[in-house]
C-alpha cells in the first residue's frame, strides 16, 4: 500500500509541475535540437583585387609619337603609370620603337595642384628632358587620365596624404629636377583610340556523352 501511495504522490507532483511550467510559458519538452553550428561565413570587409587594365604608353618611331599597349594593375594611379613608362623605356620593351626618356635611379614622384597642373619630380641627378621625352610623358599621362578616373596626391605640402580625384586629363604637365623645371601642354599629342582589352582565353570543354 505504501508503494502505491508513493507512486501516486510522485505522479501528482509531476502533474502539478507540468501545470506550473505551462502557466509560466515554458512548454514541457525533451532536449531542444539547435542544429549544427554556423559555418561558411563570408567577410564583406575584404577589398576586391584591382582589375588589370590596358593603357597606352607613348614611344617614338621615326621621331613621331606612337602608342603601345601595356597592362597595369591600377590605371587610376598616375604615379604608377609614369613609373611604368620609365621602366618600359629602360627595359626597351618596345624594340620596334625608341625612347628619349632617361633611366631613373629612383621612382618619380607625381602630384597635382589645385589648378589642375600635374607635376612630376625626377631624381636630383636627372638631366633636363628633351622635347620629345616631355611629349612621351605628357601624352601618356593625358591619354590615361582622359580614359579613366585618376587619383594622385595633392601638391600642397599642408595637405599631406590628401588625394585629388579627377575624371579628366590634367591641364598641363610640369617636370622638375635638381635646379630645373619644364612645362609641356598636350596640344601636340596625337588623338588615339583607347586600347582594346584582350579577351581572356576560354577553357576548352570536353565533349559530353
């Protein structure tokens, strides 16, 4: 009898507890499955890599300016464009053409003033450029800047680290060396079409079936 009473008492207590939990908004249930932990999260803070672009670098053929296509990672960086022109000239990357740009011992520095004049500062030991070398530099910069938005540091020393973004060609070009300065306009630059992007090669697919 005592065992039956104990069982009945425990059964009653269980029923009371279930009623209390239900009244408090807690449903009586077993273990709640939460599912597998989240995985494969994608971070949106990563900066996508820049897309290589084909630009025109100007060289000389029989004394005349001619454009030659070159690939560059960031065509909007005019300082990188100027450096690429000097490097390609030094490496003689266009054997069918010539250049009058000198070899540089240090990278050139590029900045832009509030009046739109672009300045290129060459290492101190660099001699003044020839007229054709100035045209190579001017036409390259103006052709790239007129094709893509560009960003270059401001020439104002007080705006250190500031960047000027432009969507048109500079109003002119100033080139500085140790004790000399030269100015060149783009009036003599030839009008050429933007270089065509080379299509990527398609990966051949195996025949199905």
